[in-house]
């Protein structure tokens, strides 16, 4: 997917999420963009997938562009950023989930930031 097409999809899908939920999360946006499924997210939340990037379709360069474009969109709409801690689900002790293979703090922050009205 080209950068232009990514930007168009975000302009199309982000307002819908904002209207439906009152916030935009990168995970919800990736689901709307068909880069991720709800089942994959559930598997990740239950520790059946070690990090979310493993199952997101597309290359990491385009994925990074999605996250940065979302941040720019949120800034233009004067949305408030809110870091969300993602912890595992299930009966086992809860552990903090990883989004990226490397666990890079910058990328983890991009993935875990929600944008609120």
C-alpha cells in the first residue's frame, strides 16, 4: 500500500472510530484498515502471540507510516494523547504486552497511545 493510500485510509477510518468510540487507538485503526483481525488481537492479549507486529499484515515501514500519520491526524484534530498499558488477559498473572519484536520504547509508545476527544 502506498503512503498516499495509507493516508487516505486514515483520513477515512479515523473519524469513524472517533465517532463510534470517542477515541482512536492504533489497534482499532489497524483492524479497520484490514491489517489486523480481532482474533489476532485476542490471541495476542492471551499471550498466544509473542508480539503484535508478528501478525500485522504489511511491512514495518508502512506500519510505521500508519502510526506517524495517525499521530499527525490526531494533532491536527486537537485530540489528547493518552498512553494505555496493555496487559495480558486470562487466569495467569498479568504481564505487560509487547507490540514490537524489539520492544523499542519509541515504537511501543506509538502503538499504545490512544487519541481522545
